[in-house]
């Protein structure tokens, strides 16, 4: 369908046989100006600026010729490209966009169905292991169209297994029920046994410190009261 649809009938021919000889003439003229030896002073500054302006004007004239040639050569291509975009490229791009939307929509449904299946599998595992505090989002699974259900189930199994082992470890600790409950509360927030134990231990130490401080404060208050009462009894009434 697209064989030989677009061809170049005639390549542009740019005549510039004299450009090398003109370049040589420019070399001679610039060499004759002995630019490296020119010294800019108050007396010569105007002349040097005029020389520079003259050279810039000559270059500007050449640049205008170059730009005109470029526009003439490019004009047919610009016209061709406009027609090409209108009658060919834009049609393919529109068709591609329609198909992309359909593919993306299918992939979204596929991903949503897969996520629903893994969520249901996750819920079954949690129920079987008496886990009622773990949201599915905590797993951080990357569900896409290429990841298989088997792989996602294996990742879910591994995650739940770690949680079960952590819960069993906390339950096996030789601690008071209150302290174990505090560790468990921390674990449900962090899902990190080490961090949970460290935080629970810190709070336990803080409570003990506060209790000791309050007891000491109470003892000092009682001592102060006894001392005041004893002193009051020593005072002889008038």
C-alpha cells in the first residue's frame, strides 16, 4: 500500500562553485587588515569599530543569501510535510489513540479483577489465621497485567507467614499479659517485632520511672507534713 507513495522527483541543485574562491578573497582581505596588530586607543577606536561594522555587514549580506537558499530548498518539503501529516500521519495517530484507549481499559479491568481475586485470597488467609488487624494495602503488592496470580499468592503467603510467626513469638514471651498486650499493640502498628519490643520496653521503663518519682514526691510531702506538725507541737502557747 505504501510502496513508492512518496518520492523525490528532482533533487535541489545549489550553485556555489565560486564559494571557495570568494572564501580565499575574504582570507586575503582580513589578512590585509592585520587585525591581530591593531591597537585600540582613543584615536583608533572609531576606525576599528568601522572595520568591524563593515565585516559584520558583509557577513549579514552572505547570511541573507544563505537563508534565502534554505527557504527555497525547504519550501517544497514544508508543503509536503503539511499534506503528509493531514492525509497520512494524523489518521494513523487517531487510530492508534482509539486502540490505546481500548487496550488501557482492558488492562484496567484485568488489573482490577486480579486485585479482587488476591484480596479475596488475602482475606481467606487472614480469617484462617485469626488476623483481624491487617489491611490489604499493608502488603504493598505491585499488581499489574504481567504479574501472575500464582506469584502474587506466593508473596501474600510469605507476608502472612511472617505475621503469624511474629504473633506466635510475642505470645511465647515470658512476660506479663499487660506487657505482651502492649508489645502486640505496637506490633500491629509497625509490623516489626524488634521495634515493637523496644518501644514497649521504653514505655514500661518510663512508667516505672514516673511511678517511682510520684512515690518519692508523695514520701517527701508526707515527711514535710510530719515535720511541720512536730514543729507546731514544740511551740509553747502564750
